[in-house]
RNA sequence: GCCCUCGUGGCGGAAUUGGUAGACGCGACGGAUUCAAAAUCCGUUGCCUUCACGGGCGUGCCAGUUCGAGUCUGGCCGAGGGCACCA
């Protein structure tokens, strides 16, 4: 018996699928029900990694499964090809970002093809293709016309040495990653998409996304952050001219009598004004600027502030003056960039108050506490209770107090109720070369002028250098200089390019048809969208998915789409993780460089005397070097082994731990499955006339036949159900069970050939979406004429799915004491009689009285004694 | 810091609606085959206790709800994802 050689069979089947055009999506009017399965497209970083293998294997299983079920399946692939790494490569390796990107795409396309994915490659594109971004530019102009775009000032991280804008990840401990210079903040006029106009709609429509994970919807809900509060006006004393009032936003006006101080953001206009004349303030603002713009850094920093020498009068009592601080924990982007603080009932306020010795007045009394001796120590109280120290609100609940104080403040004209959202508008300007040019011209006399649609695309200049700091587009005078589309005079091009999240906010629509003259084709998007199953990493739960939801709405408003929610079903997969290995001098090494001695010690392959430290299991990343290259795995074991391992064991939404033992196990199963089919194929070849008729009813006669038939059909029903629910790991377990059952049954003389033949055929069909190359080989070996990729998914025989006799556990006081066999349809009384006849039950109950009898049909019996 | 998720044998995990905890796989151990090894096949395998029958314990920790909790509630500990210019 020969062993199965993936290296021969896999490329062969890939050629056949290609030649037979198996995976091309059908026309939009071919009459079949459509199914659009999409995996988040990759950034062409150089080579595919195991995360890609996992993601694309899952999508492929769904695509193949739906194809077999008769759907018209769209399963495309493309490249999220603009972005920073290409510019970094240009700087480090002196290659053009375009060349680097397209070379990477070529490499990665070959790698993906070697996985045997059922992809319609005719729809492939890269977001850096002018034929793609041309439409992106045109749509932006439509958005501009529709009032979805704004231009305004916004802060960026600025590296004063490299003279360049830094991404948050390029700011390390407040310094530029290359120059090491302390980061400054800089105000730039930038383009924004008005996603905040859709806050309410994006929030409300989450409810309709029933096939999205609950946690993703919750994360988006919290991100949008709707809150009901009040905007209050405080009169200021001692403030510079033009700053007579301070507007603050609060969700807790009920705690206003617990006010202790006011705080404004370091980016607040008042803070900036003060810094002009106050050195201490200027120094503090500089210090705050060095944290960069990342919210995580700001929030995690120690609460600090500087007193402004300004006092604010309390809106409910003009004689009560509150000191105004500039504080590093107040965000300019949220509310009005200013807050009043009630330390007793807000932890951040409390930390700040303790540091600067400010009053802490409790105004909400928890239930059970006494007003006289209630004091706040190190934990603010944020729970419910009764109002105290609060004049007219005393005795009310905080909710009732909110209403009372809101009414009073509105009557006094000191404030108004306001619904606020945390969600901010989407800044889409990037001061970088490798992105989609923003199709705008700046004219001295006409101002900001859109490029004429007939002049699109605005393409990137070819001849650029990355040896100088800053944005190459800004330095390229030839490219920059143009004429004004409006007046024909001298003008300059916009030198910012788009955030790459724009590119990925509509690619799903573009896949439905690569039409030339418009972004989308109405008929094609109407047929294919929404995406039925979208699959990608949980790390995209908020930004990419929220931007895409907004973008679909913007496209709908401008006539490019007919729907608002682009992804009907979403699945977020876990990461691929691996141990980290390092040498005694703490240098990371790849798993390839490590081997194990006989006694299990990890050592360096090249020098076995060097002991290797095995570190924590983490997400595979280049920096930790804990990566396994899929190409090596596919070369050694074949794509089917890699795919099978990715689907086995770990639930798809959780992390999967890559282990050599696991891969070996997967490979052994591939071989075992081949042996099972190969060793019985000859004796079944007399059934050649049955070859493509495995769907026809078989008639099990003997007990062994009936048992196997039942096992096969139960496995088919369960696997179909598992695949419908994306429970790949469970489907894998079913296939193991069925192959074990078939392997035992095959040696049993009582099994008739048609039953065994159908069992083996079904087993191969079930395994087909997961390990397609081996499955095709087995399918052919069994004598089937048509290839598996074109074979229909069978339907299980309902008649044998239910068992006649079931085993019921019997509990006494909630502890399992026995099991009884009973007819599946037995009633409560019969079951009780049966159970009480069991000696283990009799023993457990002994002479105690039965107080209660619980019977859950098909599940359990419980005697309470 | 804030939001979200996860925690079950030696390991990955199963248990679909609150109803038999540990399916399936890996590893380990024992056996068959082999001159030998690899591969393959058969069997055992949560922990403690018992000669055995059996009994007890057990889903990160502490409480609670329930006839019954891996599953629900509250608190705690640990790990991970996101935090708006990484993609």
C-alpha cells in the first residue's frame, strides 16, 4: 500500500480545479441563491503567516460547503496594499513602495494558491491599483458634495527631528521611534468624514446585526458611547479676556453639590491662552504633548494638573468658587474638553483631589450607611443610593435628582440637557506618500477645489525619494503644481493621502463587480450584498467594522449602494500563538532554529551547547520571532495537513496554539484516511455502477448494516449542523469518529458493500471542504466519475436520526447515582417506575421520603429526598 | 486607566436552552507486529482512596440563586484583544 503524497496530488488538483473553472462566481442572474463569503483581505507584508492560513482556511471551508449545497458562491481575494510598511521598506531597503508591494503580492498570491483555496481569482485587485482608487477618489467627491466631509484643525504627533508626522505606534515612551526626539504636538488642517452624524443610527442598527458576535456589538456600542447629560456654563473669575465662561459637559449633574474643582484639557483654548504668559503652564502643556495623542497613554499616566489661578462660580450658588485646573486626564475630543469634578463619586476626580488636597464631599449615600459618619477614603462611590448634602435634592435617588437639578438649571439658564457621543469624526488625512491621493486642489483665489471627475485618478508620482524627512508628495514641486479646475490659475495639489481604513471600507462592494466606469454596479451589489459571512480577527472589532458600516451608509446616500449594513454575518477568529524562544543573552530565535535533546531540553540547532529559554505562548509576531512559515509546513506536510490542524481542536473564535506534535497528528490522520479508503477501494470497485449514485437510497439489512448506516447518517447530520454554525473543531471530531467507525465496520463480514461504499463516500464529502486535495484523491479512488468539487452535499436520512432507546441519568439530591435505559417516548410515570426499580437508586434513597420528583424528558431524572 | 473576552485532565479542547463534566485529538503507559527501529494495529489513561465492590473530590478563587451550576448573579485573581495615524 502506498502512502499519500500531498506534494504530487495537491498541485495536480489545483490545476484541475483551475482548468474546470470550479470557483468562479456565477452571474448575478443565474437563478441560484447567492452566498457571499469574505475573509478580511491581507496587507501584503511579504509572506503569508499562520494567521492568514487560519483565516483563509475557515473562509474556504464555508465557500466549499456552500458551493456543494448548491449556492452561487462569491469568494474573492484582494490586497489591502497601501500603508506604512511599504514606506519603511523604501527607507530601509531603498526599494520603491510600489515595487515592494507588488512583489509581495506576487509572492503571497503563490502562497495562497498553494493552500488550494476555492477563490475566484478573476476578481482580484489591490487597493493601490489606480483602477481601484480612482473610484475611491470619485466617491470622496460625491461625499464632499453630499456634506459628509469637513476640513478642520486637528492634532498630530510631530517628530521635530525627522520633520514628520508619527503614527501612535511610532511614539515610544514619548519619543519618535527613529530619531528618539521628544514628540511634539502639531495642529494641522485635515480632512474629516462626518461619521458622528451617524452616531445614533450606527448605535441603533447594531440591534439588527443578529449574526454578529455579541461582544463586538457591545464594543461598538461602548465605542459610540451615547450618554445623556448636561452642558453647564460656569462663570469664570480671573480669566483672560474672551474666556468669561467655561462650558462643561457632565453626565452627573445630580452630584453638583459635591463639586470640588473644574478641570480643562491641556488642549483647551483657555489652557493654550494661559500658556502664552505662564511659564509653568507652558511647561506642563509641553509635558502633556510628549505623551503623544494615544488615549491609552493619556489615561494610564499619573493624574496631574496645574492650577490656573482662575475660579469658577458654582451654577447653583454664585458665592461658591471652584478652582480651575488644567489636568492631563481631560480629553479635548470628548464633550467640551472641560469637566467639573466630584471626587466622592468619580475615581479619577478622587485621585486628583487627593493629590492636590481638594475637598471631597459625599452627596450620594449608599444604602445602609449613616449620613453623619459617611466618608470617602480611597475608593469613589459610584453606586446607587440617596442624595445628601444636596439642598433641594436631599433624599432623592441620583436618577430623580438628575431630573430635578436639570429642570432647575434649565430654568436658571445655567445649562441644558444634552445627549453626547464619544464617537468622534473620522480624520482621514495622512501626511504620507503610499496612500490614495486626496483629489483636491488648493487655489489662491478659489480656495479648496475638487479635481474634475474626468481628471481622475490623481495618481502618485513615480520618481520619489525617501532619503529626506517628511512627506515626499509635499516636496515634489512638479507633482504638486497644477492648475485650478475652477479658474485655471496656478494652484497646488493636496499632498495628504487617505487613511488606509478608507480603502478597506468598501472593497467588499468592489468585489461584486470590477466595473470600469463606476465604483459599483447597481445590479451586482443588489444581488451579492450584504456579505453573508465575513471572517477576520477580533482586533478589527471596532475601527474597521465601524468605519465600513459608516461607509456603506455614505455610499448609500450618494447612490453607490442600496443598503446600510454591509456584513450580515460576522465571525471573529482567534490568533495563532506559539512559545517564544530566546538565548541566554535574551535574543529571540525562531522555532526553526531550536531543537530538543533526548531529555527534552531546548537547545540551539546550530550549537547544541546553547540552552534555549522557553518563554510565554504569545501571538505569532516578527518581533518575538515566534513564527512558523506556512510555506515550510506546506512543503513538508502539504496544505491539507496545515488546513486540518488549523481547524482541529481549538474553537475558531479562540487562539490556537501551534505545536509540532499537533501538526504531526494532523498529518497522521491524512495518511490514515487515505489508507482507509485505499485499502477498501478495490473490493468496492465491483460497485462501479454505483459510482456516481452514492446519493441513491441504500437498504441496510443486517444489524451491522443498520448500525453503520445510522452512524453514517447521524454523522452527516451533525457535521452539516456544525459547518452551518462554523464549529469547525466539532466537525473535525465527528469526522474522526466516523472514520474510526468505518474502519472497524470495514473488517466486519456482516457489512454489505453498498452501505460501506456510501459511508466512505459521505465521509469524504464531509472532509472535502477542509482537506480538499486528499478528498478529491480519495473520491477518485472510490471510482466516482465527477470530481468532488462539483459534487452535491447529501441530505441525511431523517428516519434513523433519532434513537429508540435512550440512557437516562438518575440523580438523588442532585448527585448522579445510576443510569437507566428507557424507551425514548416513555412518560413520566413509566420512567419513575423504571428508576425506582434500579437497585442503585433504591440504595441511594434508602428509607428516606421522596419529597419531589423531577423529570426532564430525554435529559435527566432527579429524586429529592 | 476605560471597554470587551477568556480561564475545564499532563496538553488542545467537548458538554447547542441550567440537566450524565472530560466527546474527539495529542501525549503517556501496556501489548501485538519487527532481527531491530520507524510506521501501523489493539488496550488503559481526571485526581484521591480501596485487594475488590465501592466511596470521596473535581471546570481559576470566594460567595449566592436552584431539585440541579462549567453554564446564571456578585466580588476577586490571572491571561489576551481594542483605545481613534499598525493593519
